[in-house]
């Protein structure tokens, strides 16, 4: 029974983290209208949170090592409710972005420490399965973070839409506090100084740097795609409401369906070869979204979502394979690059969107995917064990 409760708790923790991270995304066109802001300006709301995540991710492990896993997770869940509520009361875009930044600072103590808890508290033979439960919870949270605010915004206004995740998170924090037992197999690290030295060594490893670059490109593409397709579908001739925009993010659940199979495909085809294939399919998905049919756009988004999640799964796994020592610091660096990519993906495509709309944005994404494929082909290929 205890094991079952722990599994529910880690899934709920992942749900809450990504519920918070993506909660404004379906509302960006509505916020753009409310505050008479350009898409690039209103997208700073997404930039602020992902950039904050990138800043705190490398240090989260050291903090959790000092205070304990469960204490950090539960404290962060309760604390994040405050900036979430303040986001809903902000008077302008800079105010929303500020509180989103504060919110982002509190996200790594939730999702990164939950992953560390899984690695500590379950036997190695069960870690992959439990991590899959966590990823499934995260995927559902990412979907709910887009859908719930969108539905509530149409009915009660955008402020209620943005406040709702705070209430959900508060209740979830209480549940997790009771369901998640205190860590029993926790071992302290050698400290922050040792972690920083390990990070410097990791930055001199070409394989790791290449994988960090792939992580950057993965979230760059993911955030850019789902941020700016919202503006496309909110504009004529589609005119999607916030609730309809929230529903298009059901395509995000495709990642939850394909992620558990990634390991089998990597074992069969090799990491490098399979990753190149996934990037090719991702590019095809982007091209399909250029068609005017809503059905075609939805199919393209399904491919983009699935490929994005698979790329994340492959590259995260490769980091732990390469880093024989200091794995936690290597993962911390990967998370930093990953979310810096998401931050850039929230704002940079706004320039192409302003110039030539969705086709120009897709062109930028195709270029970035080609660069990712080049990195994988030239550098990952040196590791013969990964195909």
C-alpha cells in the first residue's frame, strides 16, 4: 500500500510542476488583446518562468541534499501557490512576467527533486517504471495547465483561469504531504563546491555539450511551436476562443503515449539513428501545420508533441550514460540548457511571426531542427555504442 501511495504522490508532483509551468500558454492571445501587447511582448510571460527554471536548476540538488527531499518538494508546492495567485492579480504584462519568474524559481525544487527521490527510494529494477509514472503525470499536468485556464477564461475571465492552478496545487500539496513518506535511502552529496567542479568538467566534454545543445533545441522548438500556433489559431479565419485553444493541447498527450516505448526503439535502432529519425518526423510535423485545415494542423501538432517528448527522453538518458561521475550535476546542466532553450523559444520566434507569420516561424524551427540533427550526426556518432 505504501508503494502505491508513493507512486501516486510522485505522479501528482509531476502533474503540479507542469500544470504551473504551462498555465498561461493557452491564454496568450487573450492577454495580448487585453493589454494591447504584441505576441512577442506577451510571450515574455513564458520566457520569465522558463528562464527562472534554468537559473535555479543547477543548484536545486545541493539545496535538497542539505534540507531533505520530501521537505523541499512539499515546501516548494505550498510556496508556489503565492506567486500563482499574484500572477492573476497583476495589472500589466511586466507584472505577470515578474510573478511568473518567481514561480519559475520554485519549479526545480518540485520536479528535479522528485526525480532524485525516485532514484533514491526505489530499487534500480523499479526506477524506470516509476519514472514512467512520473512522466505520465507530468504530461497530463502539461495538458491540464493549458486546458483548464483556457476553459475557465472563457467562462469567468482570464484572472480566474490563471488563479485556478493555484487552488489545485494547494490541495495537491496537502495530499502529497500525507502520501509521500520521508526519504529513507537519502545520502548527502559532497557539497556545492564539489558539484561546481563537476559542472566545469562536464562543460569540457564534447558528448555532453552536444547533448546539452540538443536539449536546448528540444524545448526551443516545443515552446515555440505551441506558443505561436496559438496566435495563428486565435486569428482569422479560425478565431479560436481560449477554451478551444486549451483543447488543442490534447495533442500534448501524444508524448505520454510514446515515451514508454522510447527505450525499446533506442535498443533496436541505436540512439543516434533513432534520434535522427525522430528529428526528421518532427520536421514533417511542422510542415503539416502549414496546411490551412484544422485537422491537418492537429495532426502536425501530434507529431511535434510526440517527437519533442521522445527527444527529451533520449537526450536525458544519454546524459546519464555519458556522465560516469557527477550525474546529478550533469543533469542539472542539461536542465539549464533545456530551459534556456525554452526561454529563447518563447520570444525569438516572435520576430519571425511579426515579419511573416506562421510560415516564417516554421522555417525558423526547421533550421533549428537541422542544426540539432547536425550535432547528433557529427558528435553522437563518435559513440559507437549508441548507433
